[in-house]
């Protein structure tokens, strides 16, 4: 059985239009990396840029580099490279801070838009103030934590409601100010219908914020066509920007004139180097900047993004769907689905680029896989998560990974004490 799967995989790899892209990455030998949805690997270009930034720019040109190497313009430059991946215009995206921090800014910006709409209503037609923020149950915790913090400290009385992913549209009403959703669920890989939900929310006057952490760089979306208001995304997953790489913010141009975000730091000022006392927000996306950009990290992300210049997002998405489909086929063929029920959608059109399986010993299974050179990850309490980054994962990698997983499950090697030790980061 496994031999015929390898044969199929060889065929699929031979016809894969992205097969050469793997050469741009530096991957450890004898390792299959199924964790690019958590931390992407380094590219040759990114490594070289890291050397340049430290050993030439910082070491030799020191502070002159802000101008000479355009350190000051990196947030816009990186934003402009990310823009085509999400169907945005270059001046609608800026790289800065983390998703968590950026969500805080965007929640405020969205609430400020609602407040100005409320104030602008004529007295006799005035609707009540919108007081609800809605998000999905099972959203990545930081999204909810940030909204909880905002609700606790905001001047206006607000509530945060968690609603089931299959009942989002039904839960909306004229009392909702902001809908904040993650497009692809970090655990299950379930992908929401971004265009439809945005349209339905807009019909009720709701401002929508999308978290694109598990979308950007692996699933093509169209913020312009879908009329998206705001979005955030991650630099260290499918964009391969390195650990702690800056995140990004997207804001539709139609909102730029009225952007209000609360972290009014000097880098978001219209003239940071005028050193005036009063804050005056910079134009457009510049207003989302706060403090000094993390130049080294941002330079690495800038170089890592070049891998996307030679691929189409359609090819990337096609392969992403094929990889998850082929992996499920292999897992089924090895008879593993009874021990490892799959909690990701069966239909690849509503599935991101990952598969999640549950098992009471999921953590130990993951450790045993890593020990055999297949890096996956674990999400509490019982999820084994396999991520498929189409730029460097091959179909033969999939068969090998399933072979390893199958051996571990059948021989129960995960029961070994060494695999039970819980590390700080899982
Ligand atoms: C959906 C989602 N949102 C947010 C985050 C965290 O983002 P950050 O660490 O940039 O705040 C993650 C991290 O994995 C995530 O999966």
C-alpha cells in the first residue's frame, strides 16, 4: 500500500509547478517540516539579509542606515510586498508590532468609526449606540483576550460575545459594532466565507476585522473585491519572516481619512522628527505605527517575502488543497482515522492548509514524530496539528510523514517516558 502511495507522490511532485521553490529555503537535512503554520523556515535570501543588516548596515553605517538603507521606510516597503497576497493596494498595508497589538488598534479604530456614524445620525432617526463586539467561539485566544481588555477599559459600555462558527451571520444585529473573526481557525483549519460574512455584516452597518494569521501566504484572498474594512496578519508563519517577525495591518483606503487608533506613538506622527508636543497622526497607514520598528526583524521579513514574487497564489492554494487532500488519503489508507479522528473539514474548499487530529496522547505522538524527523505541533488539550506549506512541502514528504505516524500509532511508541515530558512551548 505504502509503495503505491509513494508512486503517486512521485508523480504529483514531478508535475508540481512549485517544486523548484523549495531550493530557496534552508531546511535541515532529514527533517520534514509540517509546522510552517507556526514558524516558517529561513530562506537563503533572509539569511543573507540578516548578515547584511548586522554586519554592514548596523556595524559599518550605524545610524546613517535609517536614511542610507531606508530603515525608516521598511514598514511601508514590507506592507507593499504583503499587499498583493491579500488583494490590497500597496498603501493599504503596513508592517508593525504583533497581531495582538494591532488588533487593539483596529478594535479602537472600528469603534471610533461607529461612534462618528452614531453622532452623525439625525436626532429623530437615531438608532441606539451599538454595544456588541462579536467573535467566534474557539478563536485564537489572543484575539479574545485583546477584546476582553478593551471591553474592560473602554469608556463606553461594551460586551464581547462569542458565537459558533456556523452561526455567525445569524447572530448579527443592529446592536453589533464590530465583528472580529479569524479567517482560518488555528486549531481545526475551518475556513470562514470571508466575502459572504463581510457582505452580510456590512448590510447591518457592522465594521469587520479579519485575522489572517493562517491565511496570508497560503490562501489567496481579495480584500479589495470583498470590501474588507480591516485585517491583521502574521509575519512569522507562512511569510517566513522568522521568530517574532512583525505582523501587518490592512485598512481599506476608504477608512484612511478617519483612522483613529489609541497607541499614538511618535512613529505614527505626521512629522516624527519635528519633535512637537502635540500628536498629529500621520497620513493613511502611517497612523498605525507606534514606536521604533524592529529593523533587523523587519529586514529579514522583507527579504523572506521575495519568495512570493515568482509564484502565483493560485498555484500555492491549489497545492495547499492537494497536500491536505493527499495527506488525508494516506492516513485513511493506513487505517489511522479510527485512532486519530480528523477534526478538520472534509471539504477542502472550507479547509485552510492544515489538518488536525485528536488523540488523548496527541502531545506524546507529536514528540515521537519530531524524534523521527517529522515536525508537527500540538494544541491543547488533545490536538495533533499538521501544517502544509506548499512552497517547501512535497507529496513524498507527506507519505513519509504518514508512514512515521503510522509506525508510532501501531507500535504505541508515544507511551515512552521521554515523549511525555511537557516543554514550556508546545
Ligand atoms: C489566529 C492567530 N491570531 C493571533 C496569533 C498571535 O499573534 P501575535 O503573536 O502576533 O500577537 C496567532 C498565533 O499563532 C494566531 O494563530
